[in-house]
C-alpha cells in the first residue's frame, strides 16, 4: 500500500540555526546548524551522549532550546514572529507545530487499556478533528500496511514487541506528519524481530514523501535507507555524507574523512 503526503514547501523541511542546548553547566549541543530537505531520510549516528536524541526531543518540543532557532516547514518551531522579532511561542502555537511531527520511540508507549485500533485513532480524532469513522477507516488501512489487520481488536499486552512497534509506527502515520522522527526504534526488540521492523520503515520511506530524521545503531539500515548520514560527537556534526562514502570499505576500511568517525564505525560495524 502506497501512502503519499504531499509536500508543498520548497525550502528545508527541518532547519537548525545556531542551536545550543545546555543542561546546567553541560553543553549537549553547541552552535548546531544543519538542514533536512523535504522527503529526505537523514540518519544520525555517533556514540551515546553525543546529542542525537536531544535533537529529536527538541523537535518534539520535549526540551526547550537554550539558544538558536529550529524551523519546520519554514516556520519557527518553538518561537513566534512578533513585532519583527522572534519570541518564545505560547502553548497554542506549540500544539499546532507538533501536528507536523511524528515520533516513534524506543519504547512503544501504547495505551494498555485501549485496543489496537483505538490506539491509532485516538489522536487523529482528538487532535486533528477527524470523525471516528474516518479515523477508523484510515487506521484499518494503516494496520493493513504494517501487516496487522488481524489485530484490530487486540490489546497491546497480547502483541509481541515487534507487533507493538508496528502499531506505534501506524499510530505515528495516522497523524499525517510531514516529519517522522525515529529514536532507536529497534533497541527494545528481540534480535529476530528487528529485521521486519526495519524493512517496514524502509518501505514507508520509499513510498511516502515524509521527511525522516533517524537515530540508530543499526548501521546496515542506515546504509540501505539513508540519503545522508551525519556523525555526531560531543554535540557537533563532524561528518555529513552519503552513506556510500561512510560505509563503503575499499581497504576494507570505511572511508569517512574524520578519524573519530572511522573509530566509531570500526567499533560498531561487524567486520565479520
């Protein structure tokens, strides 16, 4: 099943402009600047603590910026234009901004008291104003897409981890996001379930116009699906390249420019 969300905006779908994020005295992101084009799939790699998940949390407005501005679809995410200045946005603006963005978390975060279909339809009904019938029709289509059309009336506790993550993906898609954020979506899964979830995400990326920003340690997935891979270290982008450059190993070493990237890839890649 092909899903297409039209993108009418021609500039960067995501833009980080001199973004700084500090937690007390700790600077997690420092003067961060990068763009993601509409429909592009960008993967963030790097060691734990390098700032990757903080980027996703800032985009979801789960964390506040210390300095700088984030734009989504050309509009400031957590700021408002007022008297030719950017000021901190109010909650109404944030609620509208969040509608552009979906996120699939490490943990599935499904509502345990709701059946699968209700998990998918609740947000479109409450946040997008969809009718219950419209939301259920769309939810059923999405469950078919993720291979769970027979689980409509199941509760999350009756599903495997892989099935729960598929429901979480369908729930995110039901909100018709322009941007979909993926935060280590296979880290809580048993190894035998990882391949199916990653294959599903690759299919979604290839058949929609959604812009993806993905944090993962699954390097083969990053290589197969990404348009660009950004290597993070200590709050900075130290490399931004096509996956072929980072993961092709002619020596047989990976061929990134930065020594820190080479060290990281040697540590995480199965050199078999």
